[in-house]
C-alpha cells in the first residue's frame, strides 16, 4: 500500500508545484502576449504588417551573435535598475528615483574612470564600479531618511530628486567635468581610461554577468538572511514589524540605500561597459523602464533577469524593425506601456485567463501616505 501511495504523493506534489509555477508566471506572460496582440492591431490599423514588424524585431534582437550581444548590453543596466525598484517594493516602498540614482552612479563612475590614473585594470575597474554604486546608495538614502524623520512620501521625494540629479549631472558634464578635447561643444565627460572599462567576452558584455550575480545576491539577502526577513516584514505590515521589535525606521533607510546602490551600479555599468563616458541623454528612461521590469518580475529578484532580457530585446530590435518594416520605434514604447498597464491592472488579465490571485502573489506598491 505504501509503495502505491508514493507515486501518487509524488504526482500530487508535482501537480502542486506546477500550479504554483503557473500562478507565478501566468500574469506576466499573459500581459506580454496581450500587449503584443494589441500592438499588432495598432500596426495593422496603421497600415504596417505585424508579422513583418515582429519578425524584424526578433531578427534585430536575436538574429545573430551580434544581435544577442546588443540585447544583453541593453538588458544589463535594466537588470540592476529593475532590482533597485523590486528591492524597495519588498519593504513597501515605491522607489521612483532609480533614474536619479542611476545618473549619479554613472557620472561618478565616469569621474573615477577618467580622473584616476596609474591603476591596473583589476583595481581601477571595480573601483569605478564601487564609486558609482556608493554614489547611488547615498542618493537613495536621502528619500529613506526623509520618509523616516519627516513622513515625506518616497514617491514625491524620489520624483523631485530625479530632477535634482538631472540638473546636477548636466552641470558636471557641462562644467568642471566637461571633456576639454579641442572642438568639443557637447556636454559630456572625457572618455574613461581603458583600465576602467568593463570588457566584453566576445559579443557578450561582462556587465550582464555582474547584473546576474547581483540578482542572485539580492535574492539571497531577501530570503536567506535576517535583514531580508525584516525588510519583507516591514513591507507587509510596518506596525506589526514595530511591535515585533524590528527597527522600522532603520530598515526603511537601509532598504532605500541598498536600492540606490543597485541603481548606481547599473549607471556605472552603463558608463564603463557601454558608453565609455557620461553624456546627458544617453541614460534617459532606464530608471523608469525599471518600474516595468520590477512589476513584470512580480518583484522577485531572479525574475528581474528574464524581464530585463525581454525589454532589452525589444530595445535592441527596435531599430531593425524601423529599417526593415518601416515601423516607428515608438511602437515599442506603446507595447511596454501596455505591458505595464496589464501587469498593474492584473484583475483584467485574471478575468481573461480565469485565474485567481493568492495573497502571496499580491504586490505591495507602497505604504500609505505619511506612514512610516
């Protein structure tokens, strides 16, 4: 009897795991498919061929090794910034300031990259990366401290701090850190030294592996450490966390600091591994795409990787879609906006695919106004 029950128990356990997996991925996958379907309708109405457009998009992002390299290059800073937003979500914080934290990380990494000479690559490259991460961490700590000590909501403060970051980094790139090369009239820093650059492994950017390692470490921190448990508890119920002896104020500041650290590293990788310098405008939108990625990943650190790869592939293939199918690249922004809409308004998707939400699947976007 026992021998007959064992396979049955194993089948039940397998079925339970499959159902849990489906519940975890059903909304993100369905949201992407619905967004692509509506995008196809928009393309057809505008007189373009959806099949030709999506074929060109696929070719431009995965058609050959160079295309795959472009996809990974686009995805790399998105992994880090998606992690930044997802990490803050775990504490019930909505970090809209990943863009500003990214900018400070990018400009400080550039300053260390061109301003510090005489170091070997094995020291110079990680030093610039660390400097960019610390710059983002310090900038992320500001809204955490403001929320803790004044009750200012992180959504408002991070949005405002984005504008502060944009203007300060513009000033630095057009002022004291401007490229002094003869004939240069563009606001940009000098090119970083070769010893500070993050190299590629063939067509594969090394920065992508840094992002993947960061995702695994973030998962470990959240789900295998006491600090991670405290962060998740504060996100579920800050009042209960306080009565349980958790230092809620400290946890909020720490969460925003680590979130800023991740965003700053993303900006540093963009400078050291992609652009080679800091130039205003090259990083526009990366911090805001991170919100789409975090929600698409259901705020799971490891889930951020495929979500970033999807967005990176769309960004990498949009130019091919424009040239081959004659489709404006703005259609990609429309599709990304639709993905964000369907993930956020998951009741619509659940009604379409006939599935129910469980309590652990719900994403807590933010604590209430003024709560600490």
